[in-house]
C-alpha cells in the first residue's frame, strides 16, 4: 500500500500521505467507456474493463475486512485499489490525477481488496504469521477485479469520514498508467516529507540542509519511490504552495503558525523568491535518494543460478576473475542409450583379492572392464531402477519438479562399486533338481541425482550425491558404466558441458543426509574410521558408517559403567533423563547415578538415580506467587534423598555438577563455571523433590560424593579449550545487514567470533553498531555498492577505483576499503525479510528485496570464507520463485528461496543445512522462530545446530518439504533412522526465561492520568511508583515518558543470571538508560491507564466509556482479530515477538507492562531481545519521535542475542575439534618420523 504515516501525535486524525478516492457506487453497470475498437493506450484500458467480473456495490465485502488498524477515530472501511487506471468515463481517455474534478465523470479500474495498515516491517519477525503449511501463499486472496465510476474526490491529505465509499491507491499503477501517475506521486511524496519534517519540531528553524538529511536518510523513502527513478519533478513550487494552503484551511490551528518558518517561506511562496539554486537543491536531494536505490549486485556464477528464479531486471552481474565457473541450470540433451548387459552376462574375473576368498579386484563384462581404483572408490555404474523401499522418495521422483527429461536420470539408478565377489546360491532345475552355483555380484553405494533431492528443478544436470545406503546387486543389473568426477575438498562444481552430443559424465562431491536435510562432506578421518570398521576385503564407507552408528547408538553396559555416543557414564555421574511419562516439550529429569542394575529375564538394564531438584522450580511452583526481589538461579540445584529407577535408554546426556567451594579450591570462578552449557552448582539438600521449603538445608562439600577424577578431567578440558582459543584466536567475521548488532553481540559473547567488518545501510543502525563495536569497521552503505567496489578494487588494485561515500551525510570522509579475499573467515547476516514475511499478504514476485539473498551469497562467492551463517524469518520457507506473474506469487518453484540457497552454496563448494530455531529455547524471554542456514567449506567441519537449553511450552514447529520429507526440529539425541515428527521430542535442562526474569530489576513508573487521582493511584504513589506525562504535548519539558537523560538507578541488584548477564560491562553505580516510552494521544493513554493490572486483560475489560464497540462482539467479548488490542503481558510467561513499533492500539503485539500502567520502555524491549544494558541505540535524528522510531526499529529487527550466542557456541565446538585434531597430528609418531627423515 502507498502509506506514509504522518509522524506527529499533534495531528492524530490525519494522514496527509495517504491518497484516497471517494466515489459513488453505481446502481447499474456503466457502459464500456472505450469500446472494443480502440487501440494503443485506450486498448490497454479496454482490456482492463473487459476483464472486470464484479462491479463495486455497497454490498461488496471481503472476508478479511475489519476496522482499519491504527486509526482510533476511523469509522469507515478503506479498501485498496491496485494495478489501477483512472479515466474519463465518457470517452475512455486516460486522465492525469490532477485533472480529476466534478466537472466531468471520471472512473477507475483495478484490483480491489480490503486494506490493513501496513505493519509488515514490524510483523516480519513474528512467528505467529508463519504458516506451518509450506504451500505457497497467493496474493489474490480477497482481491477482486472491479470497475468504479463517479469519482467524487481525490483526497491527498487526510481520511475523509463523510463518505463510506473510499479507496486507497496502491503505489504500483497499471503499466499503461505509470507515466500519468508518477510525476504527481513524486511531488506528493516530496511535499509531505517536508511537512512531516517540519511538524516533528515546529519550534526548530529547519534549514534546507537539514531537510536534505531527513529526505536522504528516511528509511521509508528508498522503498517508496524506487519505481520513479526515470521521472522528473515538475512545478514543485506551485504544487507545494497549493497543497500547503489546503492544509491551512482545514487545520488552521496546526499549520497556519508554521507559515513563517524560513524553509516554508522559500519553498512554498514563489512570490517571495524561490531561487534557482534552491530549486536545484531539491532536485539534488531527490536524485540523492534515487541514487541510493541500486540493482542487486551479484557475481557472475550466482547470476547464472539466480536468473531463472529472480527477476533479472533487479540483478546486476559483476565478473569475478577468481573461482569463475559457469553454473548452468539447463537440462542436458538426451544421451545415447548403450546396450544393456544381458542378465546371463559373460564375465571374466580379474585378480582375486588376497584379503577375502571369491572377492576380486576387477571384472570384465561383455568386454567392458570394471575395476576398483582404490579402497575408497571403484567405477560408477548405471543400474536398472526398481521399486524404492523409501515410499516418500519414490513418490517424489515421479513429481514434475523432480523430472529432468533424461531417461537415464529419471528411470535409472547410480551406484559406486565398492567390491565385486561371487556368492554361492541354490537354484532348482526341472531336469537336475536343486544345485549350487556361483552368482557374480557387486556391492555398491547409491548416488542420487540432485533433481531427486531437495534441489529438484534447480539441480545441476550432472550432479550426483552419495546417500547413506548401499546394497548387493547382481552384475546383470548393470546398464552401463558412467564417468563420475569426484571433487576435492576445495573448489567449485564444474560447469555443465552441454556440447550437443551424448555424454556420460557426472560429478560428485557431497553426501546427502535425508534425515538432517543436509549436504555435507565426510572428512578424511571420518572416511578412514568408517573403512577401519569394515570387514577386511569388504570395504564400504556406508557399511562402516552404519556399523559405527550402531555401536554408538547401542548401550555398552558393564558392572559400573555405561557407554553410548562416545560418552561414558558411571556411578556418581549426573545425567539428564527423559521423564518416565514423556509429554514433550518438557524439562529433563536430573539425577545422580547410584547403581547400574540388570532387569531380570529381559536382558536390559536400569539405573537407579538420586533425584536432583532445580532451585528455580521450587521458587516458581512451591513458594506460591513470586515475591518482588526474590532471587533465582537457573544453574542452582538441590540434592534430594529420593531414589528412582530409569531404563538406561532414558539417559540423554551428562551434566557437570559441583559444589561452589570445590571450584574455589581449583582457582575456578563459579560464575565462569556456569557459563558453559550443562554446568551447575549444588549447595542445598532436601529429603525429596516434594519437600517443603522449610525442609531444605545447606549442603556441605563433604556431603556431595562424585568422581573427583572426572571432575579434574573436566577442569583440564575447559582449560585446554581456553588455551586453544587463545592460541588461534576468534574467527574474523564480516557481517552483512548488521543492524544494531544483536547477532554480533551474541557471537562475540560466545568467544569464537570477532566482527571485524559490518555492512549496514541505515545510518542510525550503523551508528549504534559502531558505538557498541569500536574495533569494527562499519560501512554505512548499500551492500550492493560495497560488493561491486570490493570486486573492482581486487581486480584492478592499481587503477584506484572510485571511493565510496557513506550514506550518513554527516560523515564527510570516504569509507575505508573493504577487506580482501583471504582476510574473512566467516560471513553472516540476515537480509531484509519483509518480502518473505507471513504478515505480507500481498507478496510480489518482483520484490527487489527478495534478491538481496543473491547479493549475500555473492559475498560468499567473492570472499570464500570458511563458514557462512544466514538468518531469516520462517516465511522464507514458503516463498516460491520463478513465477511468471510478477504481481503475484501463485506458482513457480515451490520453496524456491530455500532451493536457491542450497543450490548456490553447493555450487560454490560448500556444505549446507538448515533448521528452524525458537529463540525462547535458548534463553530469550520471547517467542521468535527463525530459519538458520549453516554452511562450511568442504575442507572444514560443518557446524551443527544447538539443541534446546531452555524449556518452552510451545516448542518449535517442523516443516514439510516439497520432496515429502520433513525439516525436523533440533533435539539433543536424534532418533536413529526415523522420520516421524513425534520421535523428534524436545527436552531441555533449564526453565524458560520469563518476563519477570528479564525486567524485574528495572525501576517502576506509571503514566500520568489526565483525570483526578483514584484510590489506586494514591496507593501506587505510596508504594513509590512515580508517574510521567505520556500525552503528546509540544510544550512538554521532556520528550519521552520515563527516565530521560542519564537514566536512573536499578530497582534491585541482579536477581538472576539473565539480569547479571544484561548488566555485564556496567559498573555497580551505573544507571540504566533508555528506560522511557514514547508519547501517545490522550485517548490511547487513557485506555492504557484503565486496562486492569491483570495478565491477559485487554480492551474488552475497559470501562464502558473507553471501549470501542466496533471491536467487540454483541456479547461484549473481543473480536478474534482484536484480542491483542490493549492486552497486558503475563509476567510469568514470555514476551510476544518483538516488533519494530510499540503500539498499544495495534492488533499484532502485546506491549502493556504486566504490573505498571504503561507500555514497555525502550530498555525493556532491548531486554526482551537479550541486549546488554550497556548497548547503545543511537539515531542520526534529533527529533524525539524519530529517535524512538529508530531505536525500536533497531531492537525489533535484531537477532536475539542469546540465540546468536548459542549459534556461536556451536561454531566453537567444530573449531575446538579441528584445533585438537591439528594438535594431535603434530604430536603423532607418523608425523614425527617424516619430519626426522
């Protein structure tokens, strides 16, 4: 929608940037104004009318139509008109918008739909708008092609409530109408940006330069006029003057006093001298905005992949000299079909293996030699396909996206020969009876063509991927030999060789893990371990891996020790156990093993454990309502005397528990100890887990019995890991779309990543990032411009490419050079998600924001880092690509963005997999689902996804894939070879972080009521709860409601570890800042103040005089779509997804404080995202409303810090593993001998 909300509470009922048309609904269909014989522009218009199937009547309704959001006084339905044309009814002539008046009859045609306030940017992070079904959402839902007539008025300044028939024009007119509409649109935009800027601070003598900053830095401007780059502004002065006069007539009290402002005098009154120099400045300002809107820069390899999925008009290809390959996505020509070997083949064995009888090193079939080139690989063959035991995979192979048009690929199977042998089999002859014969066989490992996997229609025509399946097949099944090039651990995939002749060449480099939805590479160590697990003479990597998995998953039980998954458990160890009656998601049971015992007659074993209670659980459930100031500790445990048996299969991990005094003896800080996952402190004891609080007592160190050897080994391991990190240092990271630094902050807290470079186009967010990361080079510029500059600089270092300026016009210096390839170890980022958001009900296939995924991966193509992390909303999973209808997303490549990401990264030689993670399961006090892609070069291990550390009742969803497979949720112990959703049960060791946990230590305050004090107000004042003026007032002393300036002291010392971590970096006497809210209209403030202080109370609980009956059912209950309207948060629950605005009158967020009469403050929103209290949120603006807008946008768009920290820790695990293996190789005898020689 073309909505530029007017940013001034002093003008609450107007929206001067909304373009509306009021019309008469006709009693009967109007005649076709143009006739079928017209041509040219009018012929295009005739098609529009001819396509109309429904005319606008008073009874026209839309299923999703509701009261417009965000306008308290609006009593009319406003509908959107998209792809529109305005014309003269009598002649059919297309009309300019300015000429529409009452002297002639004008009409309009277009797609009609109900209009809802565009909060897509705010809602893009909300998991509530991400459908579980991954079927592509259509944009035509609720839209009807209609024809209007009798336009009464074109209202460009405010919502007119005199006529219920009102339509809002979309910024995208019909193609034939663009030249008539766009000149007016640009003038309209520039004028209302000017008035908005003036009204934000009427007392400030605004200068032309300051208005330039406003216009150039306005984040809405770049997205609002990007389609207008080819148009010029005409007659600005006349348009400005007439528009301002109209506003002054209708709103004298607001606009008339502004007439004397110098910038308005010079720009709006031609008679007082608008000099040519100033007119040129306005033109320059507009050009500056348009110049910031650039095409999406992609490298040539990524361009070839993206061109058939994304609109090419948005892509700009940049050639890269290094790593250059042409990645073709076309279909291969039909191959020549070679003669298939008969079932009774003529074969000759080669030399017999010295390792195993009747096993051979080669075999010749019908004159064709098949041999084992090495113990790891032999020839690859095509075999006749048959029924697939995997029904899901078999069904997918028959779908249209999985078909290639190549009979070999679509109907045959591929196998890599591991070994050939003879097997003795019994056959029955009708003449001689049963007899034994030797049948020739081979054992092979299966390949799958990329089209039969997640990649489907985007797959490289010659790419094969090994899967973890193998089998014995008769030699007669071989159809023909095929050449497969095995890729090394580095480099791109080869180009597609479409020479127009038959070919038998394929390539392979990665393995496909169906259960984990991952393309990954086996390391040389993993391959060697798998081969070592095989029977001599029968070496097969898949067989070896299967044997290793079977050993790992089985329980090796001895008298006092249990071994599984390479983890040893013995008496005295603390373990996690699934509950006896599982109801996932649920908390693990924590216990200490006291005995390992067999179950008589079953051959199974149990463990008897001493139950351990969590201190947090006692505080939350056994002390009644939590009192203010009560301390909790999620890592504090209570030892009980209660014993309980569990099957060994319930064990799912080890916990490291010790007494605080034991750490002090070893010089280890208790706070440092619990920073590591699965580490706890225990200093209390109780008779049972059901004991009363009065029965708890202190636990002495000598009363806690555990294995001191294991404890010392754990301390040593932590010290070794610390030394390795200090020796190698953190990865050097380049972050794209960095925002205010949520992802960088969490990764830095993990200790394994240091963000050295950050790209952020928003000047305000870039200021914040730089202030919080002083050692980081921040580039305030479009990522497309910077990538192009980096490539040009690298390819022509001596030619001195042009310097790049900052988008922050207050920064006069040129930006520093971008890093060079080889300097970047890690790239991460989250491209803008508005085009993918589930809240975006009008997704468009040609949305340029979608193509920024291509730009992000192009950075990977250019820099070739070791690791790559991509984050986005789960709506990305359902977005199709390649649709032919640019204004809709109704067809195309299903889950196209996901396929493109996988395809592009695999083509660059990267391993890749993805998962949907719930931030609340990693210590964030809010519900926020995110899809995360991990990628790693083939020569380094691929990081895993963190398993849940905190219990969250809602859990996280699984998602269906186009292949019929499932993208499962992450779990600590994955089920063995199972694809059932129910078997991926999520358990966690820690309690969820609640709202009270997050913000309970911050100072209390209420908004100041406008009426007389009530008894409740007096009581709250007596409790020391101060009050602040919250109604918008130009003459107010303070711009915000709350503790402005230097902030205020904390209400309490830290009450839990979440608050302790939030205050890290602050001194004891430091104040907390940003503890204030924005101001609102008197009506909104009064409603907030009268919502009861009860969890879940909302607008239906308001006194009658404050209710809005339009949003209530006849029984007084809230309508479903308004259930979150003025709703109060539950202090013992979690925040809803943090949005980029805090609007109590909105319907998509819950922002009323749980115990105080106000909305959430800036600091409380930051706490909900896990930001430390030392984190700064800056703005390039000085106008208070713009400052708050910037701060909330930076917070709402951020990656939750605890989630980022968990991802950083997973990256650290593979780094530590790699560093340990390197250290072991340096000390190995084989290496030492080679060095000595």
